[in-house]
């Protein structure tokens, strides 16, 4: 069909305007410059374009769904990458070395009867370059490590004099 002045007018949103997606489906770039209506009148559009323009709500939902799908895909990809890292022989070798060096006990609460995590002092998510650096690793039990999460960067070795000769990482400043 051909775009008419009335058709544009009839299909505005309840607020009286037009959504970005709605305009995009008839080829109007955002933000619309004045006179876009006049220029659009008479232009030939497909049935699909007509339906899209007439259903801004449906367009919005479709875009939301697409966005959700994309963020889920990214999340799954990150999970897979994380699993790959923890399954790698480089990590397992290093992890074992660190557990042996620090005698398999939590460096924060000192328990040795809990599942142990070899923790990245500076978290992997922020410092990927330090993920296989021995001096960035400490031992925490599961409780301490989950409490620390990836926000805190406390180096539990710093306050201790127990590991002489160890090169410790220091936070800048
Ligand atoms: Zn602990």
C-alpha cells in the first residue's frame, strides 16, 4: 500500500507520538526530523511494514524478547568459558600447587574441614591477565569465598607473616 497522511495519523501511540521501532519499520531514522510525515506520504510499503507500523506494542515485545534472548546467550557463553577455564589442566596444576604450598586451609577463617577454593585475589572478571598468576591466588573455604564474591579484593596473605619469601600482590595506592 501507499502511505497516506490519515494512515500515519491513525496509527500514533496513545500518547500521540510514534515509537522508534515503529518509525524504523517504515524507514524513518531516529530521531525523526521535521517534515518526515510529508516525505513519507506516497511511499510504497509492504504488507509486513504496514502491520508492524500498526502494532507498536507487538514490535516492542518482539524487541524485548530479542534482547532477553541475546543476554541469555551471552550469559551461557560466559558460563561455558568459565567452565572451560576451571577444567583446564593449566588451572588444575596451578590450583594444586597453591593448595600444597599453603597447606590446604582457609587463609581467612583458618578452617581446614571445609571445601576449599583457590581464589583469585584480584577477580578474574576484572583482571583476566592475572587468572593464571600464582601470586594472585589464595586459599579460601567455600563460605569465605562466596562471601568475598568478586567485589572484595582482600589479600588475606598480606596481614600474615606466615609466608616469608612470598611475592605478594599489592593493590595500587
Ligand atoms: Zn574460611
